[in-house]
């Protein structure tokens, strides 16, 4: 394993068994398997922000959860600082959880409505038995809150989530992730539910934390322009696979995969006259329980060749640190 | 204060509800078949004059609105009329029977809620496994079993076949006890079967509600967040899942009180338990309209009162619901 990598994901697979009906059970028909994540490979360097971009339903959130073992992977390996996460004991898993945290999309859902801000942020310290001393605990909670950009942190201690704004709530969620001093954060669409005016504040905060605390991020988003803005590298996901991965500027500047091209072409750009060169995708993302043969993207691809219908393309390095899975590149 | 305003508003709503039910009850008993005087007299050959005299004595010759106003006036004085059958004030009869029902329904409800919560949490946690399937199956069977039938089964098994518990009543009639403890133990033995029946009948409903509620909460993002923080399963249930899942149960318990009383009628009748349920049953058989009317009003007040309490309790349990 490369020393500069904090995370290595190899052939990660998450297949769910579809809930089958009573009749199907009775006739013992085969349960369809939903291939939410179907062989994902990537590395994350220390202090790097990698965006995982793709349409909703492409498996990006499941990938994030599977890396943290919040969903059990059905195949493949995840190495965190060289350690195989699938082999962790309960105790080691708890230690891992202190270093890897998750921030969710909707701060209205990710905070327990019955807990005060202090209880929420102090909970990770309590369940991991990090400090028993009340004063020290208050100190750390206050520091996490101010790290998350909340001024006068102690004023928030006895407040409930419903008394706070969306941006404040998201900062509380970030604070409860920061309080354990993690090295790696999965940020699952952390600004999607926020007002535009608040977004930039949260994004800036995340980038500052990367610079000051050397936190690596897996930034999950459906918004390619957001990925471009915040990340060092971008991985584009389609139907459970990464179809293209590379430096953010490269991906946006010269997309190689037809799917990435289509996504990039619809990024609003003031310099480009409207309407020209836009590739609007037609059709739907394939049903993950029965993906098409060959390249999963071929039914929607305007460049599709006969070989695309037969053989599934692999992720190949086309230039340095740039991988694309397409027969035609 | 906002709190006071809220309480006052809720209280007014409760009073209005009771008043509407009161009007409904009043007219319900007046459209029911049978002449109350005939029931009262029980002499088919009574003279017309005597009949008219009795009618005037009870005020039944007055127009309906005058009767209604008299009824309301008496109500405000705590006078619910007097029973045709017992020839006693209705309120006294009801109050005499309240403790017996309170013991039965109170004990049964507390035990069934407590066990229902535990069963609901366990089967929700083990969702999809054999424990869930078996647990849910038993709950559904208990939930859909009629109380009287279940009571009869209990009597057959425990009282007739095993002969370990009495078939009914609250105590043995005409027995002198050697000690207070002896009396207490006898009471417990009498209490056991009715409470067991009552508990088992209601446990299923509470467990099913709790199971659904916990499953719903377990899918919330804050549960996944808590897991990402490294929380143990027990703590996850204790801190996050159960407190949030309990909220629907609070309103369910209050709403359920009406059905609980229906259950009490059946259980008390099977076990000859001298409570309100059995009183209502006998009042029905005797066509004792004043008593029935009083009982209906009393139970309405209880149900509305319980919902009023649940509203207040809810605001304490859920910080999002403010008293405003």
C-alpha cells in the first residue's frame, strides 16, 4: 500500500437482496440481487478531497456507507491506513470509527430531535469513553463547535436542533464529527439541503479543516460543478461503477468518458453561449437488479459500438492518474 | 405565559368535546325503543291515570328541551339521576364500582404497555429473523383475539382444568380471614386471571405499534450517524431509538382507552368482576337507561381526560412540540 494513501478501495461490492414477496418465497423463486455498488476502485490521499459524483441512485451514498461499514460490503476490500477493514474486531471497529466520520445531507434528519446540542456533540466522547471529566468534556465540545464555525459555542449547549437554522444544524453535525478528531470524513451531499447563501460557508469550512487538521474527505455529490469547486480529484460514478476518475481540472476541462462529457456539458458556464454543445442525456439509469450486458452506459450512449454491447469495459489508465472505463478512449 | 394559554385552549376543547357527547348521549337514550316508565313499573295492567301520575313525577310529561335543561342543571349539581334498577343515585353506584375497575385496568394496562414496549423493541431489532416472525405472529394473534373468548379459555385452563385460580369475583363471599396477609393473598389470586387476560389481550397491539415505530426510527439518519460515532447497540436503542419511538405510543395509549373500556366490559363479565364494565353489561340487560347514560358520560370524561393528559405529556417528551 502506498504510504500517502489514507484509504484504498478495491473492488468494493454491495449487493442487496431485494425484498421478495410472500408468493415468491412460497415458490422459492430466486431473489433478485440489487447491485448497488458493483466493483468500485479508488484511492484517497492524505489531506485530499475526492468527489464521488453521479446521478441519484448510482450507488455513491452506498459506497460511502460501505467504506465506513455502516452497510456491510458483500465483496471487495477497503484498506484504511493499511488496515483491512473487513477483518476488524468489534474493538478495532470502534477505534476505526473514531478516525472516520460521516456527515449527512439533511441536517434536519441527522440530529436526534430529542437531544440538546451538547448531548449530540458530547455523545461520541461518552460512547468511546474518551473523557469522563465534565469540565474537559465541555471544553472539547466547545472547541468542536467553534471549529465548526459557531461563535459563542457555549450558547448552543442547551439548545435543541429545532431551534436552529439549517446552516447551524449542519455545523452541529460537523462539530459532532470533529469532536473525535477524525482523519477521514465521508461528506454525503453536505450542502444540498442548504440555502445557496449558506453553502459557501460550509464548503469553506470543510476546506479549512482539510488545511488545518489534515482531514481527508470523500465528498459525495450529484453536482459536478460543486465537485469541481471543492475537490482535488473527481470520480464519476454510473450504476454502481466508477466510469472515470482523475484530477478535477482535467475531468472538467477534458472529459473522456461519454457520460462525463454529457454531465460536464450541462454545467452552467457564463462564457459559453447557451444551448451550444449541450448533450442532454436521454433514458434512465439502468435497473441495478438487471444491468444491461456489456457497458452499462451503452443504451444511453450516442457513441456506442457493437463491442460496447458485448464486453464490459474496465477502468484503464489513459494518462497519468487518469482512469476511464470506455472501449473508445 | 404561553403555557397557560395552551392549557386553557386544550381544556376548553376537552369541555366542548364532552358537551357534544353529552348531547348525543341524551338524545340517543330518548330514541331507544321501550318506554322507561313501562320498564320502571313492570306491571302491564297499570291504570292510565297512575301511569300519567308517575310520568309527571319523573318529569317525562314536559317537552324535551325543558327536560334537557333540567338534566343539565342536575348535572352541574353532580346529580346523574337515579337508577331504575338499583333505586339509588347513579353517581353513587358508579363510584362504588370504580376501584375494582381501576385495579384491573390499571394493573393490566401498565403491565401490557411495559411488556409491549420490550417485545416491540426486541422484534424490531431482530427484524426479519425467526424471533421477529414468531413474535409478530403471536402479537397479531393476541391482538385479534376477542377478550371474552380468551377469558373463557383462561377460566377453562387455569380454574377448571388446573384448579389453581378461582373462576371469578374479587374475593370469596362470606369468608372470614385469619390475617391481613391471608386476605391479601386471596385478593391476588382473584386478581390474577382477569389481569392476565387483560394484559395478554392488549400486549399485542402495543407491541405492534412499538415495533413499527422502532423500525421507522432505526432508518433515520441520526441512527446511522450515531453508529458512525461508535455507539454500542444497547446505547443506540437506549439513547436514540426507544425515546423517539415512544412518542407514537403515548397518543396510542390515550386513544386506546376507549377500546380498553370495551375490553373491560368483556373481561369483567367473564370473571364476574364487580367493576364498571360489568355494571354497564347488567345495566344494558336491565334497560337501566339513567345508569347507562351516567356511565357513558363518566367514560367519555375519562377518555377525553386521558387525551388531555397525553397532549400535555407529549409536550414534555418531545421538545419540538411546544406548549403554544
